[in-house]
């Protein structure tokens, strides 16, 4: 009877907070705004996002580890801050719609004659000799971040937009390679009521891909403004309902550049990693039509069984699928150091990913509320 009463109180305490997605939408809209320019390295978008999120931590009332919410570190990054012009066979192309420049490319200002290497690849010549330039035809334009530069420039074209053979291209763009670009991880916590020296941890990355030139930027609504909004919602909930364990909330930059922020944090933790009872990494939480995926489910079977049992009883999400260990998000470095951890993401729905179409307006947040409820009950049972 006592257990049933406790669970009832837990359920009623979070129902009010998860009745709508108003706060989630507010956060996602801010993070995907033109002002933050894709939370990347052009116009300092990633650190503008950090300033906003630090203020949210303060407003929620999270405690600091030490004197500041932030942990600074740096890495090299290649950027394209200036106007880009690509003219292919007399047609001016739209960045992000028709093409992407490989993020490791260097400044190119010239015209080329094109010749076919295979069904999806073109080489280039300046009329006298082969040039360090090639074109790849791809089914989907998917952008990334580069921390180094190559001597060959690669242009990716959306294959379906170019059914005819390519002949000539004029390319004008400049790269700006930034050494030791300053980044910030952001961390805060809520002190536990009876076991404050043990921590439940929620993590998410707030960086994205930034901008490519002056016309295209990558909003990153699902990846990962959605996960950031969920982490902030968890912080608001646990601030009002402190659990027996302390709960830490950590936002990483540098994820899109190769899990760099979480790697740095795992090597320079703001509190001992041994004190982490469990860590849940939140990424891609804007859909849910097909349920959720749990990475590390087969590694930490006892915790996965507990999560699955809750869902079977409450039917929060349509299904919970399981994966093994994978270096595909910020949980990875913690797993490597022996910290029990999950990486949870939603499945189904929109297909926008690492492109200009991952926007707040079309992000459905299909199962956002139910995933929040599942996370809260899972945490409470831990």
C-alpha cells in the first residue's frame, strides 16, 4: 500500500508540469532562431546559445559546481562565413537546397571543366590539368563539422536535382580556419534530499552545425534543441520535486565536431564520475511515432528491464527498442569510464537531419510528454 501511494504521488506531481509543450516550444524556437545561426562557429552562434542556456539554469535555480555554470575548452574548426557562389552550367545554385560544400574544404575561386569519373562522381580540370576539386551526387544533403582542412575541395549535389550530365562549374567561396575556438560545457545540479553525494545525471548537446555562407544555416530543431528542452524540463521538474539523490544537468558543445565537449568533460569532471549512479543522454527527442531507442540497453540490462517494465505498465511509448554499445552521442565517453548510462532518442516521423529543414515549425513533438513521464518515473525508481 505504501509503495502504491508513493507512485501515485509521483505521478500526480509531474502531470501538471507535462500537460503541454509550451516551454519546450519556447526553448526550441530560441535555439533554432536566426540569431543563434545554427549554434555553430560562424558569428559565435554556439556561445550565444551558451549564454541563453546559462541564464535558463540560473532562472530554474540550479546550483553551480564551483563558481560558474560553465567549463571552457577549445578546438580547431573550419568555417565558411562569407557569401558563396556556385554556378553550374549557367544555373545559380541555392546552398543547402542544391548543394553543400564539404566542411573540410579550402578557399576556391575559379571555374572548372567537369568530367565523369563514375556514375556519381565528377573530376575537374582548369583546361590544362586536373584540379583539386570534385563533385559528388548524393541522395540527401547531410552537413557536418570539420576540425581540419583538406587540400581538395568537394561539392555535394542533390542527385535528383541534376538529371543531366554536368559540364562546367564556377565556384567562389572562402574558408576561415579558426584555431582554438573557445567552447563551453554547462553544468548545474539540484541537491538530493537524503543522499546528496550520489548523482543521477541528464546530459544533452546544445551545439549544431552553424552556417554555411551567408544564405544557409542549420537550425537543428530535433538535433538537438529537442533534447536540450527536455533536459531543461527535467531540471524544472526536479527543482520542484527534489529526489533523494542529487540530480546533475550537463549540456555539451562540440558533439557535432566529434563528441569533443563530452570527452573533455569526462577527462575534467566537475564532480567525481564515481558518484554518478546513472546517466541518461538526451538527443533527437522531437518525434516518437515509432517509440524510442535505448543505446547501451544490452550493456546495462538491469536498468533497461526497469525502464521497459515501467513502459509495459503505463504504455507511455509505442515500443522501446534496444541497441548495444555505440559511440554515437555524448554518453559514450562516460560509458568508457565505467559510468552506467543510456542514450535515448525517439524514432519515426520527420526525416530532416543535418540539413536546413530541421526546423521548429515542423517538429511534431509527437511523444514528448510521454517520454518526459517515462524519464521521470524511471529516475524516481532509480
